[in-house]
């Protein structure tokens, strides 16, 4: 079953900036898909629409569905949107954690959507919930930091704690918006490995926006590329060619393609086929 379906999504911000233009994509449950594109191409905006944090244009015939349930329709959030958000873990580039709280408490906030409000307000968590949070921290490799204030974690550890929180939340879909953009290469690798591990072992669908294309090639079988708010490529990551990337990123292309895994010198124009052709690839 498709985990995320976007149909005809357009977004025009106040002031007239059209950030998304008739975007359609379908992502199957259990896929790990990279979202790439130059700065301002619409990656964050697309992720925020899937998460139900932003509404599309009202005059457009658009729909966003997660796990078969509509999040928004024709520019309006559905009555189910709030419920569906509980199945979606969102990880941003930074500011994912409440830094004055412990790492464990941050991870435990993942259960807030499904426990009585009073218990959440006073931070009363059951033994089972604490065990689940510790297990998630162990899975992402930072169990020893559970008692530390979140502010003492490195950037990469903070991202892994945010992934643990999404696991405790019971998210079936993780939307990660440039989760490694401000990390050093070693930390970035660990975060990508963590996302890949839960994708492969737990079948969690992952959509991750990335600046550096090599991470897309290494960790995601499928890549969707945005250019000026439109899908310019949707297909196997290995089919991304230097020519296409140069066209996509312009002058910035050299610094965004890591040199150690060379992109194909040239490739089939078929790789540039429209999004729908590769839906579910
Ligand atoms: N709240 C907003 N109001 C007006 N314009 C916005 C708003 N949010 C985004 N935009 C514009 O929409 C376009 C797409 O922005 P978006 O942040 O989605 O791009 P991006 O591909 O994620 O970029 P980056 O890689 O730099 O994060 C940009 O031109 C941006 O300036």
C-alpha cells in the first residue's frame, strides 16, 4: 500500500511566491526516498505539506494522503489530520529537542499524543513507556546519554534522539527535513545509517531531504528531485547523472556531489522521466 500520496499539490505563499506547482508522487510503505533539489526548490515546503503543517492552494484540486487517510484536500486540513500526524514523525534540521529536558524525557514526549493529557502535562510516564524509550535510545546508539540534558548532546546525537522519539511515537512514516545539513561527515553518516536501519528492520517509510547527493545514492534506492517547485526526476538514485545534477544545481553542483563516489558521466535521458512513471519504484 502507498504510505504517502501527493496529488496535484500547488502552494503559493502570500506575496505570490509559487513554491510548489502541481506536484504528484506516490511512495510505497517501507520505501526510503531522498528528496533533492537546489536551495529554494520546495523540498521543505513539500515535507511540511505531507506532515499537515501547511495547507496547499485552495483553488487547486490537490490531495495529500498518508497511510490511506487524507491529511488535506483542496487546501484544507481534514478532520483526521491531527490523528494522522501521530503516525508521522518529523525531524527537522535543528531545534528538534527541548534542550533543558533530559534526553530520555525528550524521547518520552513521543508518547504524548496517545496518553491522557494530564499525565503528559505532569510528565508521568509508565515503566513500559520508559523501557520503550530506553530501547529506542539503544537502537539509535545513545542509551548512555539518557540522563543528560539534551543541550549536552552533539548535533548528530540530537538527531538520533529525535529519531528515537519518532520510534516511541510509533511513527510509520518519518519525514526528515535536511537532518544532516549541519553535521560533520561522520555524524551525518551515523544519522543516515540510523534512518536506514529503522527503514530496513521496522519497515518505516522514510522521506529524507538532502543537500549532498551522495547520501541519496548511498542510502536511498529512489530519489525525487525538485526544480522550482516541480518534480524534475523520480527514479532510481543510481540513475542520477552528472549532467542532470549540473542542470539541477547549477554552479553549486560540484560542492553538492561528494567526490568519492562518482556520478555516472552521462546517463539515460529516461532517468528524467516524469514522476508518475517511477511511483513505487
Ligand atoms: N513562509 C513562506 N513565505 C513565503 N515564501 C516562502 C515561505 N516558505 C518558503 N518560501 C519560499 O518558497 C520556496 C521554497 O522554499 P523551501 O524552503 O521549500 O525550499 P527548499 O528546497 O527546502 O530550500 P533549502 O534547501 O534552502 O531549505 C523558496 O523560494 C522560499 O523562499
